[in-house]
C-alpha cells in the first residue's frame, strides 16, 4: 500500500538518487528516487511523492510525483512534459498531441511538426546548421545597402545620394531601403 508525502529535497550522489519527504504526522523520510529509464526529472520541493515499500526493513521508494501547482493540459493518449524554474514556473515544454502534432516551446519560440510532417518555427530568429549563413530579408523588411559610387554617378541613375549620406572607405555610399519583391515568408528546402 502506498502513501503520499510532500517533497522536501532531492539529492543526487553519482548514480544514487534519494528524496527526503514529509509523510505527515512525524519525522521526514528518505526514500529512493525511482523513475523510468531515460527520464531525468528530479522533483521540486512542494511536489507530492507517492511512496511504496521497498526492499529491506523500513525502506521506501518514491515511484511517482505530482506537481500540485501547474494545470495539466494533455488530453487522454497524449504526452506532455515540461521544465520548471526553481519557483516551479513552467519555462519550456514538449507536447505529443493525439492528432500527430508535436510542439516544443520555451515561451519565446515554438517548433511545430504538423501531422503531415510540415515543420514551422514562428520564432524571432531561426538558425539552420552549425554555422548558419546570413539572415534572409523578407518582403517589407528594412535593409541597409551600399551603392557603388559608379552607379550613383551614372547619368540617369535612380540612385542619387541625398546628403547627409555616409561614404565608405572605398567611396561608395551607404543607404537604406525596403525589400519590395520576393517572399513575405521564408521556406527552406527544395
């Protein structure tokens, strides 16, 4: 028969993990921390631990935990996991939804894999590869430009510098503009 206790502290020493809990009505208890293989998710103080009897007289093991402060969002059959800061606030999460969608987010950016395999990343910046190239300007975005002095000096040129205009060390002019053609979104791939 199990019992529920409140986590006081999680401790790790090499491969040995224990959790000190308050089962109520007496002294704190130290129990072995048991989790699924591949799951490295220590509980926070204030979480609830489910204790069961373990091998050896008077030994107990914590075999499951509950976060009493954050609302559950996953529907039946779904898998959602999240990381919390020291105060217990959710700071990032991953969610395998029942329709096949996968979401990974940290509040500042999100990666979504749709059921058809389409990947979208509505984030302030997306870097692809180990050494990503220059950012891609999209239609409507401002850009800085360098106008070669020969182009600006050509008869009938639409590029006429208007003072005050910065001049580079090679005599070219610095200007600004807006991307007026091309895509409003960026798509990588074939």
